[in-house]
C-alpha cells in the first residue's frame, strides 16, 4: 500500500545523545553509497563515542552498486544504497530497506567568470549540458536561463568566513529568500546568535536566531536593492543584481565513473524531464542518450571520477567544469575557496531554487513510499514553488535474521532516525525524516530480528 509522505526539516541544535540506547559489544560495518558519506562519518563517530560501540562506514564507500553487491555477498553488515535493488542484485536471504535520511543532489560547477553570480539552469538546459549537446558556457540556452532567473551576484563570494555560506533566489518579481548555511562547527559556535539581512538602499532589515544549520529569511526586493548578510555581526555576503556575461569557454562534464545511487537519482530526474530520452541506471554512461559510445566520442569533455569526493575535488580544480554531488561536498570550505558552487535548478512551478534542506524537504513532501520501504518521487508539482527537484533518499540494506550483530545494526539505525538526524541533518547538508516517513522508516527497522 502506498502512502503520502510528510517530510520537514528538523529544527534542532547540533547536539545528540544516545539516550536509552543500550551499549553493544558488536562491531558493525557498512559500505556503499557515497551520498551519505559525510553524514555517516559524523553519525558513526558520535555513536561510537557516546555508546562505546564500534560502527564503521567504508571511506570511500564504493558507490551504491558496491553497497548492494557487498550486501548480497555478505561482505558488510549493512549495505548503503540510494537506488533500488534490482532482481539480479537481490540477496538469497531475508532483507529489508531502511530509509534513514534524505537530501538534495546539487548540480555543482566552477565558473570563475561569473564572479559571484549563481548559475541558474532549466531542466531542458541541464539535460542538454549533461548529454554533451550544449558544449559552451555562452550557449544561448544558458544565457536565456540566466536572464529568466535574474540572479543575484554575491560580491563577497570569496569571503574567508569558515563554515558559513549564503545564497539568494527569487520567489516572485518582488520577493526573494536569503538562505544561510552553517557547517556543524560553526553552528555549535553560533547557535542562538542572529542572522541579519539588511537592504542598504531602503534602510530595512530582517533577522532570525540561529537554531539549526539552515536559516531562511524572506526579503522584499526592488530594482536597486543591495542586501548585506551578517551572522553574529560579521558580514558573510553582499547580494546585488548584475548583468551576467557568460564566457566563451568549453564545458567539462564530470560524472561518477563508479556505480552510483546519486547518478541513479539524477538520471531519474533527467528521464522525467526529457520524456524518456535518458535511462535510469547506477552507471552514468548507461543513462546518457547514446550511452558509453557517445561519451567516448566527446573525448576529454567528459571526465569520470570514482566517488563524490573525487568528483568534487576534480571539479573544484577545473574552471569551466560541471557535475553533481550531495550538497555537503560543495559546502566544503576548501572547495568553495577554489570556486566550487551549486546551481539553482528550475522546478515545475517555474522557480529557480537552490539545493537547500528546506527546498529538498518541500519537494519530498510530495513523495510516496511502498511496503518494502522504497520511496518514489513526484516530479510533477506545478504549484510547489519552493521545492528543489533533484533529490535522493538513502537506505541501509539490512538482514532480518535475529542475531547480536543485526541487533546492533537495528540500534544504530533507530538512533539515527530518532536522535541524530533530527539534530544534525540540516547542518550536514541533509534532510531528517519526519512525520509519516519517519514512522514508516522506524517500522522498517523493526523488521530486523523479526
């Protein structure tokens, strides 16, 4: 039976306790999807420190395809995947999906000539870029998207402020939102302090207290507005409208070379927006129209990398490159200092939206979940102007047999869903599961040992 999900961003401080979770002497290990790599690194460290247990998640994880094959072969205690298990990948023992956190897939890029303006792309243009059809940054389709989005340029985009990023996007001709993102270390230091956005041309200001890793402030805009963003009195961004001149530079597409659930979810989106011209697969070269032969024909314009970290590192070192990864990779301070940024993507309501936790949560509210615990997304949301349309849910593949090691997996996943994710997901670039989705995810954990 399919049920409607209700997903919201948890408003919580980056603090987590094990609470009543029993200590376990069992060491457990996971491998697979790199989409949750940053999340797992923080979660397993906190769990081990506070519970006395030992949870390891392979770094690099190897990608969703490896997580599924390792799980089937008995090489891990739980598999990590962001994509469905196919018939050929199904184990010959009893198992279940446990969805435990979600998030946006960012379209990442480095284009120094934008000088602080944010790249904004429509679905058709995005598909054209990733298929190789659009080869240069000054292509008329990209120029048209940028003109439609009327982007805000951040003159302080090279700010030395560590662990804080800001983005601004339009909601309507006279309304916009400023979103401030705080990494966990910055959040711990600044929780309770104010974010203030001032329009220096009008002498107006709005502010809000920092309660979690993402603060969203609505503003009223005008043709000459200039917005100064401050966190605890320190300037972190200055947004103004500017004319964007796109360079006559070739586009380098950086894609996941390994089997990847992040790729799979990007391809689901591109399949939908191109009416089936793309395919759905963990392999990018199987998704793209024309397949691996088409990719090979483009030569060095396409660069494959294993894992989200390697993809993001290559991209941050290459001006003119575009790729895709979980948001936390793009928010890394070093990569940002090299010029890596995230694109705003046009949703079905026509808005160009950043890949924030709030925007991903708004989109996920229209998703559905089946009895196996697998979530499907609704890309047709023409009235959801706030939703970011390229998302993923990440899963643990678990054994349902009753034994001490599986019990340790069960405790760990319940703790993530109940405690760690609500307190930490937004700061880490993810979305905590709440409402009906959370309850059904917990019901999936109950299958372990059943």
